[in-house]
C-alpha cells in the first residue's frame, strides 16, 4: 500500500506544475512532544535522539492560496526485548490555506487532513531476521 501511494505522488507532482501556482516537495523530520515541553528538550530530541524521530517526505500542489498535499513519515526503532519496529505516519490527503501565497520566502499556512498511522513488528517476519 505504501509503494502505491509513493508512485501516485510522484506521478501527480510533474502534472501539478502545469496548472498550479506552486508545487512544493519537502523532506520532513517529526517527533511527538507533550504540551509544555521546554524548547531545549525539543532541540535535544533532534540533535541527540532522545526519542524516536520520524522522517520522510511531503508534497503539495498550490493553485492559488489553497493547496492539496500530504506527508509520509517512518521511524525504525529497536527494543532489546522484542526486536525491530516500524512506526509510520501518513496524513495521505491534506488541504492547506496559505494566507500570503505560496511564492514567499516565509510561507505560514493552516493545514487539516485525513490519514493513518500504525506500528509493525519487523522481527519475526519472514525475510527480516535480526
């Protein structure tokens, strides 16, 4: 299922340039934090790896101020007792509003979307011996 989503995104991105004001392709880095987490701890998570960090890519086609896009992120973690895990997060379809337009150096936006997330245990799967 993930491979099909990737192929669809790559097929849409070149066509988006024909009718869109902008096409954004990005790399993403994400981690979850509790409310009230101090800024120093947030920076430390990305610099030192204090908790699992998801990485991946994003895309968005923006005809005017309203954009259509999505993100696809994964994280591989190892637990000493149970082995390797794959965490994935995919807001597969999102709408974003860019109040100042998409062709600015600073592009604030509001985004809402639908997607899914999950976790898969890789150790013990055929072909994935660890």
